[in-house]
C-alpha cells in the first residue's frame, strides 16, 4: 500500500514549503558562500536551493522527518536557530504552525500554495530586521512539539534528539515577519532576539 495515499495534502505542502523556506533563511543569513546555492523556481517564485549534498540532505531529512508529526498535529513550532560557539542563541527564525485536524480532505491546494508563496516573497526583503552574525556562528533546525511522540511506536522519533543549545533567561524580543491563514492551516513567521535585559555571558579569564 502506498504510504503517500495516507498523507495529508496540507501536511505534504507544508513540509515542502518549510524545506524551501529554511533554505531561504540560511541563504539570507550568509553563513555559506552564495555559490553554495543555486536559483530555482518554486510556487512561481525564484528561491534558493542548496548545492552541497550534505547541506541539502540535512535540511531535507530534518523537515521531511517532521511529516508524520505534523499530520498528527504534534508540531507547534519549527525554528532555525543561529548560535555562537558557547551554544547561546543569537537569533531564531520561528515558524509557528497550526493545522485543523478535523478539516476534511478537500483542501484547495492552489489557495494554500498562494498563501504560503507570500512568505517566500517576504523573506528575501526581511534582511534589515535581522542581526549581523559572527563568522564562527553555527545553526540548527529545532522542532518544538506540543507533546513528545512515543519513541516505541515511531521510528521517525529516533531522528530527533534533545537540543543542547542554551535557552535565554528572559523573554525574547519578537519581530513579526509574515502570517497567513488558509483553511485548514495557519502559519506565523517571526524573529526572536535576546532581550536587552538578557544577562551577558561571563568572559572566560585566563589565569
């Protein structure tokens, strides 16, 4: 039996969109040379695709691994987190997701794609809202679940491990970028930066 027949079209479209959008975020932040990406067209918008197989596979496997959990409504947020060498976050791009599980299978895919397309148009012009990152910064994709999946019942859960990235002690500063609602899906994209009152990490002293 083909597993694709059991896939929610909304979840499938959302996962495809997240893969493209996360690649766009990584390109926007300039953590890799521009020639590490190539221009492609998706949803009738020019977007960036990672050329390096390891980078492309990391983004693809991380996001596609979320598909069964998105279908069950378990995923609340997907974040692209940029952090320094001390694992302290510098900037977070947050995709907040909500999908109506009771909605029928008759989804207007064209309407859904048109709404998601607006994020891909907005992202390239949102660079002015972001911070300049240090050259030695790193990044990761982190998923926040409404409830943890049962590892014993899902091999996909084994792909996800707890993050060791440190959390901010104060509520972050939030900058909205884009939001949409097209039944049965709503998506919000916003930036998080450390609060001005966030304690500064102590400098390491050499004795």
